[in-house]
C-alpha cells in the first residue's frame, strides 16, 4: 500500500493532536482533506486556515457531497477510536465498503518510507519526541516529525522533511492507547515509562507491560532500544538495550544536578561523549530525565556534544507541558497536560523543587470516568502534595458517566485540608478575588479553555 495514492482523505475526529498532524501531512501533498469533529477547537480553526474543509455535525448529506466526486477506491477514511462505533457517518462508510484505517495504521504506513525513531511511554513521550526532533533539526538532519503536542520552538505538531531522501528519519510518538504502537517497526525506540493506564483497554498492569514488551520486540534487526532503568526492571527485557535514568549509575544519566533561578544545570554521563554544564530550556526534573533519553538517541545518530548542548539550551518545550504562562515576581502560573497520578506527582514535585517555601495552588480537571475510578487513591495522594487544590468536574471525553464516580468522590479521598470543587466560572472568580503565589492548571480535557482567562486576570 502507498498511503499517498488516494485522492480524498476523510478524517473522523480530525481535531485530535495526532489526527490533525496526519491531516496536515496529506494536505501538504496537495490531496483533498476533509474532516469531521464534534467541536470546533483552535486546532480545527488552524486546519481550516490551511485549506482543510471541516464540519461539526453528524451529517450524511455533507458526507455524501464530499464522496460523490470520487470512486470508492480513491477514498481513504482515517478514524480515531475516540469516535464511537455508532457514529452515523462511520456506520455509513462501513456499510458502503470504504477503506477505513485507524490513525495508528496510517502512521504505520507513513513510517515505512523512512528510518523511524519511535518514543513510547505512559509519560514523557511528547516532550521527548519534540526534543529529539529539535536535536535532529539543530544538527541539520533531514527528518519528518509527528508530535503529540504543539512544539513551542516550531509552533506546530508536524514537521516536514524531504520525502525523496532515502536517508530521511521520521520521529513519532508511539501511542500505547488501543495498542497503536504495535503498527511501528522502528530503527530506534525509547520506552520512557510503563505505568498502568488505559485500563479500559488493557484490563490490568500486566497486560500494559505485555504490550510494552511486544513493542520492544518491534525494533528492527540491528536497531537500538533505549529503556529507562525502572522500566527495564519491570519488563524483564531480554533483547540488547541501552539503559538510562535520571541520576542512577546507568550508561546514560545526569550528574551534579543543581537549580539556579528556577533552571536545572547538570552534566550528562555517556558511553559515547559525556557533556558538561548542560542547561535545559524547559524546567522540571522529569524533563531533565526526558533529555537524557533524547541525548542517547542523538548520539546514536552521531550528533556531537556541542550541537546537543546548544539544542538543549534553546529548547522551549511543548505547549501545555510545564508551560510558563505568567512569570513575575508576584505570581507564577504554569499550565501542564498532566492527567495521570504519576504525571501529577512529577509536575507538582518539580514546582515544589523550583519554588521552595511558596504556596502552590493546583487546579485539576480529571480526564475520563474510568481513569478516575481506576486510580482514585493515587490521584488523591498526588494532589495531597499541593498546598491548595481546586477540582473541576471530570471531563468525560469518549465515555459515559459511571455511577458514583465524580470529583466530589475524589475530593473526599484527599487528606489535604485546603480543597474545593468549583465550576470554571467559579475558578475565575476565585482567582480574581484571592491572590496566590504559584498557580498550576493540570488536565487533558477542556481545562485549556481557562488558560487565557487566568492569564488575563493575573496580568491585570
């Protein structure tokens, strides 16, 4: 299959970060790209500006108007599992025999054209993918990149290289949801973490680990597998691999970590070329750890220490990943995509380390009823690290409510005294009337709609 041989690419769920990158990829190659999503997000508006036609109602009349100009074999339907199977457009396309591929299958087909670098992990994969992309670009290496977030350096989730270059690399975020990453066969792969998540798909942690072990075996013969130390212990891998960690005595690790002016400085130990006095443009100890994995990849490609050092310094991160929105002497406001207990722990822990003695207010929107139910105690424990916690109601995403699972239930599990459940409007009123030192918004739902209003209040 040559994935570029179709003439019309129809996306069901075009507004997702991974789906929108694919839509933009085909649009770049002058294909007709049409998308459906249930809400018009900022990302959808950007796609429209780039010439992609989108609509926001389940509408078979509109659908058939797009299809009528093409033979069935000229049309590829790309869908995300987040779109419910009973969706009327999906059902119509299924019943009428159109070629329908999941997002992960399409990405898998694209990666077959290039040397693939795949970054997997329950946490850390988006930042690591984006940092690896920045390292390759800084070194002048021809690469494509499908990132799971908007790179702050390039203001995009898709970077394009020269498709005719047989030595081109493609850097991809290897998503474990729905076992999507098993469509990839990388030359270089990283596993940053393998914690329990998506238990609606996997059932339990053992099946999560099993999938990551299978992913590790997808690496091509003579390829390179890079694994974080504690993941290596958990998965009992047998294939040859490179081990990294934050600051354990592994092949790649950080040494002499210090904090100055809310920035981390450190040395990187490496079997190829150690690098001294590194500073990362992005805060957070977990991001120092992500940088170690990225450096291990860069050195497999022959990138020199001087280039790596400058690229780490100039890296400005990913939007909604430890994203400074306001940083003044009076108040600091950070926004983060954290939506798993371990991610909350990493984000809150990094803020506490950077701003010791300051009162930290966290505003958190749980994402999915099933995830909240499955990890309720761990969520409560992570949120108890805050000085003050404001919860929003659970963002349902693709799910229907589960009886008894709501933010009030989660709030009762927390031991923290200074905690409350508010609506979005109440959150803004609260910030207007009561001054705070450090504010952190966290979550993967529509909490991002609060970012600009909070910024405006704080700047006033």
